[in-house]
C-alpha cells in the first residue's frame, strides 16, 4: 500500500517536475560596434534574437567625472562585464591588464564556487581574456580552471599570418564562431563566453565605412551559427538558454575610429538578449555594462557570497520571480 502511494505521488508530481529546465548561459562580445552603425545595417540574426527578447542602447565607462569613471577601452570593458564592477574596483585600466584585482570575482569563478561540477567554456580571439582577465589557474582566483578552451590563435602566425588589414582576425573569428557553435550543440557548457574581435580592427582602420558595414554583417552571420546551436539545444534537450550579446565600447563620433575617452558616443554601447522577461531598466537606456553579471546570476539562480554581491555596481536586467 505504501509503495502504491509513492507511485501515485510521483505520477502526480511528474508534470510539475518536468517543468524545471536546465539553464545555460552564453554571452558574446562583438568588439567595438557603435550602436548607430549596428542599427542601420542588415543584421537578420541579431534582429531575430532581439525579437524574442529585446534590444536596447546602454552605456559603459562608469560615472562620468566620478570615482568610477572607467576608460572606454576593450579589456577594461570586458572586465566590467565579468566582475559587475567598474575599473576603480577591478583595477584593469588598459589592454595590458597589468594588475587586475581578483578580489572581485568573475562570473566564471562565481559559477565554479556555487556549482563546482558546472562546465565552463571560452571561445576567444584573444588569449588574454582567459589567462589575464579570468586569471585561469592563478592562486588569486582559487585556481579557476575552465573545462573547454578555444583561444590563442592570434599567436599562431604560421596558420594565421598577420597582415596590415588584420584579415587574420576575421579568419580567427570565423574559426572561433564555428567551434563555439559546435561545442554548444554537442557539449552544452553551462556558462560560455564568446569573443569576436575583427569589427574593432576594422573600426580603427576605416571608421564609418563600407568596410565596417561588411565586418558587422559578417559578425551577424557568426552569431547566427551560435544562435542556431542554442535553438537546437532548447528544441532537442529541453534546456533553457540565455544568450546575451553586447559590445565593449562605442567609438568617437562622427568618424567612429577611435575610443577610450568619455564622449557620449564612446560611452554608448548596446545589448541584445533572447530573455522574455527583461525589465523596464533594460529598455530605458540606463542599463550599463556592469548590469550583465547580476543578470546572468539571476537567471542561473546561483548563490553568491554577500561580500561579493554587495560590491557589484550593477543590478539584474530581468524581472525577479
């Protein structure tokens, strides 16, 4: 009789238990794409994702003129995303990444500490993202180790000879996007970072131009591969995926070549997500780079030590349950 009661209880609960989906996150940084340029160019894949969730302009650079004012430089922006803090805390002030303060944990370390068995992945055109910003295998990061690593190809000058047009970055980005899509589809890491660089190189060389338009269109195609992998996992494995796409900085108007300063156009970024429960702040234009980490944490529903969370400079951009 007792066994029959348990069976009846399990049958009753099964529909409700099956509603609990495994959650995965992939975030993508498309380097140095100004919002006005993105908005005028045909980007069908990014548009499709934003129709599921949303698109909005946002900002980076901290509080202009304040203690948290942060250079609009690539690695600085990446670390603001990774740690949810501005440069006065994470202490990355340039692309040399000289003395990062690992006391402000990255989203990868937060995930590893909360869920030690989680599968962490990086697919990147720039190896320093892993070795310096994330501080993989360093004592200061608790010897953080990622499970899937696909980076460092910028150092392989035999396979990718460096040229003045930096088309080698285009080719590496293409390789990275194919591998990321394949890995997401077949291995389904719990947290993945994909970084593509070519758009920034083109922006520096040509600014607002046909070349930049073509580079952005190519980046959209590369994102499309990743988006297809995400949809494949959701449709075939019943997983729930959050995809978050952003850029690390704007560019100085009107040429859109340089960046690093605090002009409005250099501070302006954008965000795209498939999240259906984006909050009002996301769409207000007041969201910032440091809001992405709290958003990822909110989605994954992982516990965070109080001493870490209280130091965040951002807040979640999805509605709380």
